C-alpha cells in the first residue's frame, strides 16, 4: 500500500513494520491537519495486510506531540454529545487500540495533553530518559483530558496516580512515568531506538493471525469503555461552557502558548495563563 499525500507525517514500511514519523513543525501540534492524517492513517494501516506492527516516532527530538490545538478546542460545541456517541477524537485513537496490529510509541521530547492520550491509546509506550516529558495539563486550563485520558490513565496507572496526573497537571519525566506505568520502559536515548526496532521486528516476524488474535484476547478481557468515554465527552463539553475555562485558554494563547519557546518550558506556562 502506498502511504502518500500526508502533510504532517511520513510512513515507511519494511518487513512488516510501519514506521510513522510525525513531522509537523514547529511543535507537532495535534491540530486539524494532524488529526485528519492520523484518522486516514488508521484506516489504511488497519487494512494493510503487510503491516503487523506500527511504530510512531517524531522527526523533532524535542516534541513527540505537543498537545491538542487549543484554538481548535475553543471552537468545539459546548452542548453535550448524545450519550452513546464517542467524540471524533475518541474514535480516531481507539482505532489504534483495537486494530489487529501491535502499535508502539517511541517518545522523545514533550508529549502532553492530546499527545499523551494518543500515546496511551497505543499498545506500548517507550520513552527516552532525560528527553521524554509527559503531562495532562488540561485541568489547569479549566477543562479535562477529553481524548480518553480520564479513562485510560486509571486503568494503566491506578486511580490515585491517575488523579495525581490529571489534577496536578505537572510534567512527568520518563523515569517517573515508567514508575507509574504510564510508559512500559524508560531507556537512554542511545538505547531507545535500537530496543524499539528489535521489539517491533521480533513481533513482526510472528504470524499475523497470532498477533491479531492475541491482541483481541487481551482486549476482550478489558472492561467496557463506552460508558466511560461517553461520560468523559459530556463532561469535557460541559467544561467548554465555563467562562473561566474560556479565559484560561485565551490566557494561555496570549502568553505564547503553542509557540516553541513557551512549550519547551517545564512546567508549561499554565499558571501564567490562569492569572496566578
């Protein structure tokens, strides 16, 4: 299959492994263009019988995916969606969770908000020590992780740690993220690439049906997601109607949010955005 026409990513397939390089300067912002590319990619990967493993990495050593586009979030409706309807982003990321391929994130640089939620939707996450930083900073903006983070983090990290991540909104370096279960392993930058390549190649060498069936069996043992995702979508839209949330998002953008200079700070300049 030819993976052509993308504007925010590149795809290379070799020996059953699709390597997807996120390349959307200046900060790999998860905006409409990247979401469109990822949605199309999910459909094409799922249908590609040659691919058994998909590995996501970044062309930018400082940013995996910065976060979702706050400008775009401000344009979303404030009315709650139908109770049984997942959000567009929920559907996008869940395809990577459920497709009959192994999906892996190789994280270097900042991976916050919607970027973290995308990585959480993949089967495995590996992060570079001293370089990878993960965060769910949404509550500081007056909203909540609305791309499945409130559902995935408790299942991966446990309730207490998930609430620390979500309510605290702080940056987590790779070693602490590993301790919490947010990532599978934290490795030195020199080790990370070779490790992920070896793991992906090993998995891809196994029968496609065995990979698909093993993943399906794991998914079958997971609790149902639908009710939790629907509640998250409703509560996320409810937050968008809160005046203070609108003010905080506008404040974040006014102090340079979504620029490389501000986004590279740790922690993110959300206290300034909130006026504190």
